[in-house]
C-alpha cells in the first residue's frame, strides 16, 4: 500500500487501527506502525491529522521499546539461570542441549 | 558458445571423475583414520555429577605430543601454552603417575589423551583409593584407603575429564603416532625455529549425548517433544543377579541361610574393556566349583542340610562395583518382603519362601581371590560392631590349611568395600565376614581396570590358578559344611573336581568366551553376544553376558533332570513354571545324554537395577542407592593429519585491508571521477509530483514530446545534461 495515494483521514484511521492491533501483545506491529508513519508524524509540515498520528506513533514506539526490554531481560535471566534451576528451565524448553548441561 | 560450454563441461568431468573414482578422495589424502582402537573412554552420570570423557561434536584436535619424561613434557607444555596451541598427549601406561594424571586432567591446553602400552610394574586401577566410599557404613571422613593401586584418589573412572581418552593397542597405529607423527614433525617444535613449521595433529571424536547429572539427563529424555523421534541421551545401568538355594525352601520351612556370595561385575573408564580377572573371575570360578562339587552329590548334601534345617544360598550380585546395584536392590527387596519375588500364594508345597534379613544367619563374601609371588594369605574381615559375635563365627570358619593368617579384629575394625557392607547398611546385625586377599589394603594393583588381565595373559598363571582356586574352594566348602551340616569334615564327601576348575579357568580366563563348553551348555548361544568378554554391567540394552553364563553353569551343576523324565520338548518344560514358585524349570543341554533336557533347578534371578530408577526419572530421596546411568554416544573416530602453524594474524590484517579498501571503493562517486560514463536513465511519471530536492545538476528534465520516437502519456525523461544538449543542438 502506498501511503502517498490515500487521504489523510484514511492515514489516521490506519495508524489508529495498527496501534490497537499492537495492543494485543504484538510489539512488531507497533514497530511497523512507527516506521511506516514516521515521516508523516514528524517530518511533514503540519496537517490536520498530524497530532493524532504523532500520538499514536509515539505510543507505538514506547510500547515497542518496553516490550524489547522485557523480552531481552527475560532472555538474559532464563539463560543465566538455566543450568542452576535446570528443572524449571527444562519444563519451559522445547529443544534440549545435547552433550552439555 | 554452446559448443564451448559443452567442451568445458566435458573437460571438467574428465578431470574430476578419475579423482573420485580412484578411491583417492581429497579427504583421504589429507587425513588418516585409525580404525583399530577398541577402547574409548565414555561418560557415566550419577545423581549429582557427570564423570568420564566428552569431546566436541566434531572432535577434539591438537598437536600430538608423546610424553617421554615428565620434565621434557612440562617444557613442551609451557611452550604450547604460550602459543595457545592445544595438544593431544600420548602416554605410556607404565609411566602414568597420579601427578601426571592430575596434569592431564586439569590442564585445559591438553585437548585429549591417547594411552598405550601396559602397566606391567606400575599400578593402574581405575577405581578410587577408597572404593565406593559414598556407600560406606563408616564415617565418610575416615575413609580407609583400601585401593593402593589407584592412579587417582577419586578414581580415574570418576573424574570429570571433559576431554576424550582413547587407548591404542595396534602396533602399526602406535608406531604411526609415535614415530611418523610425533618424532618426525613434533619433537623439535619447541626450538625457536620450530614454531612456524608443520605439525602433526590428531583429532579424537567421541561425542556424548548425556550431560549434567542423571536427573537432568533422564528428565530431558522424558520431556522430549519430538513427535516421531525419541531423544536418547542416557540409560540407567541394569542387569540381573543370580541365586541358587540348596536345598529348596518352601513356604513353611524353617530357614537358616548361609549366604555365600561373589560379584559378577567390574568396570573401566573405557568402553570395550575386558578386564576383571582378580576383581571378578577368580571368586566366580571358586563359587561355581563349590556348586559343582555339591551338585555331584546333591541328595546327600540336601539331606544333611535338612537334618539341621539349614540352607546354602549361592549368590552372584551384579553391579557391585558401581555402587552396589545388585546387593542394594536385593536388600531393598528384602526390606519390602519382595525377595526373591513378589509374594504370590499357591498351595503350601508349591509356594517358595520369601527370604528376609532374619533368615540370613551368616553372610560370607569372596573377594579378590588371587595369588601373587609374595604372599598366599587370605583374611576374614568382620565389622567391628559385630566383633563379639562374628569372632566366634570366624574361628569356626577359619581353616588353617589355606588361611595362613587371620586379621585381628577390634571394635574399630572395618570391612573392605563389599556387598556385605551393602547389607549392613540396611540391617546392621547381619552376621558375616568378607574373605579377601587384602589385609589392610588391596594386594593387587589393577582392581577394576581394563588392565586386570594378568591371569588371562599368562599360561603359567592360568595353570597356577587352577590349583590355587581348587584349594581355596576346598577350604571354603569346609566353612560351608561347617555351618550347613554343622560339621566341617562333611566337606570331604564333596571333593572339588579339579578338571571342572580347569575347564572353567580355560573358558573364563581367555580373550573371548567361545570355548566349546560354553557353546554347548548356554541355551540359545549366540557368538556375538555370549562370546564377547565384557564384565561391565551396562545399560539394559547392552548387558554383559556374564549372568547368562553363570546361570547356565549353575543349571548344569545343581540342576536335576530326574524329576522331569517325561518332559520331551521345550514348550512342555516352560509350562511347568507357572502355578508354583519353588522351582525353576529350564530347557538346557545335557552332556551325558548329548541332548537337551528339562532341568528342575532352584535358581532365581532378580533384577539388579537400583531402586532409584522406579519411575522414568531418578528419585532424589534415594541417593543412598546407586544412581549411575550411562550416556549414549556417537561413533568414535581417531584421525591424524598434518597442519600448519595457526598464526592467523597476518591473514587477518590482509583480509581486513582488502575488505576496507573494497568498501571504500564503493563509496566514491564515480560520476565525478568520470563524467563521460553512460548515465542511468530514470523514468518519471507525471502523477508523482514530489521529487527529491537534492540538486542534480547533471540531470535535466526533458519533456517527452521534444524527443523523436517517444510514446505519449506525458512521460518525462531525465538525461545527462551535456549529451542532451548535444542532441538538441543537432
């Protein structure tokens, strides 16, 4: 879809829809939302819907960053404690290492 | 063009095809595989640790270094450490010392170990200095060092090596490693000019699947979610114990049992080990000789025993060397009143008696029966806490014809590691003794290792063994009848057959167990299983054939054929087993009549599997039972190849320079360098009005209409300025 071809009201609608879809634990949708509407939210000269688009893109990127922090933190904790709390880690794992603990 | 392509293809095929078809694959020209190693170190795991060896999935490689002397080796080690170059150490068993083992184990620059030679005068026991100390009834802190021959205090088998160890016994392969590889290329590497020369490397591959400890390994195996595959990482060690009670015990018979036992297993760090002469075979042959002597006049023996209401229980425990698997399981079953099997009631005369701790009046264990040129002494060991009671028993058992000395006991006396100790852990009041060649420490230096083959390797020792074991068996039989018949001299009526001892010695003390006697008497004899000499208990899928052989020999020695004269086929014989639990009927070969008959025996086999493995995992409250599991491994490989010095610094600098230069080349604006170059043509539609504002003075928007031969629809063509001007000028 080429954003250039649609009207600004439709752009706002899309941005809002993507934001709400991303609320269902979908950080990549938020990232896509941010990247896609970045130019229209921040770079273009002011137009009627720009404030709202800017709001949605800002919230999207903030949400995405929070998710990234959570996922990275969980990844670090899991792998750091994987061998010491091996029992619980094994119940969460699908693939097991062969040949090392 | 097409013809040229075909030509090139044909030429390529002609050159490559002969190379492949002549069995000279490039890989074979680079590395040599040594296929004849039979002994490789493998991994065992218990409830808390992993022990043994591991290599990378693609093998551990390193420069081959033969350990010629300790000092020289240390210098070489320093050199390789400074170069950060890993080595594979090549060592003679004769020169292995605890210090050297500790260097091999701890130093990470040693990436693998290849052993060769024989420990003729050196000590090479792979067991710990205090064998099975974690299952001892005595204080852990005061571990008594029974095993002098231990090459490492914890036991070479029980160290976590994290590197592969192979044993090379083929002469050609050994000379390739020592002379063609080490002496030619690697010996002079430590000189200053040597560091950049070619070196000869070896790669050892023996990848273990299991890791961590038994609990982790079994849990992962059970949780695996591969819907069609199974993940096999490790397996619990499991086999069978063999028992024979004379005379048979029925449900309501009074029982006073003299338990005479020997162990059936040994171990080694190496898979494929054939060791176990002194550790196992001498005691087993002694016990079987006694069984044979009794069996020749079994009616007389049984009648005399019944007169005193006493029985003899011949016991062969399996898995003793690795945490008393067999005797521990037996004791556990006795505690739960499930020995020899779960109680099932039939008619009183058809129900066998359950045996418990109270039924065992004396426990005698035979251990490490051997002979050396120095001493010929045996000792009866009793536990200090049973000092008073056992001393009297011991005096009764002692026969001065073979026991030239008796160890003095005090309340602090300790028995050597034994199955009897395993029983005492459950019931401290079991009276008994351990009959062993050890006084304060083991006399033999190769207990529980693959080098425990001194009798097998020497014809003279085998001949001595026949006489010696005959004498020991005679003495023990006196001890047996001394209790069971209440009369030591009764043993003279049951002479030990020296020909039988000779047959057993010839059959057991050989490299393969394929003597004609075994082939005849073992039911369903299969050479690939029964002839493979192996005394390690193994996981349930790969057991040692030892218990099969012992059971077959007991059937011949103590089984009776007169009770089943009308049974003519194997199926008929099998139908006699259900419905009663007193006897066990087996279809086996009878030498006298030269055909198979149905034997009635009082043999029972019980599972020698640790109670820790009840469900699929490891029960963590049962850590005072053995928790050993064996890891699954990939096929092993030993390769030798030549390699250059791995100094990659120059290569790194060159590659980086070229890389950076190449990247820089792409950043240059080539159209500034060469304005005459052909420009790109970019087609722009009128609908898209927004264009980049960057100045592109080279480009000029030329309306489509001005140009000859263009299509309509308002397309604008942008072209390099000067060329267009030239065109327009025409």
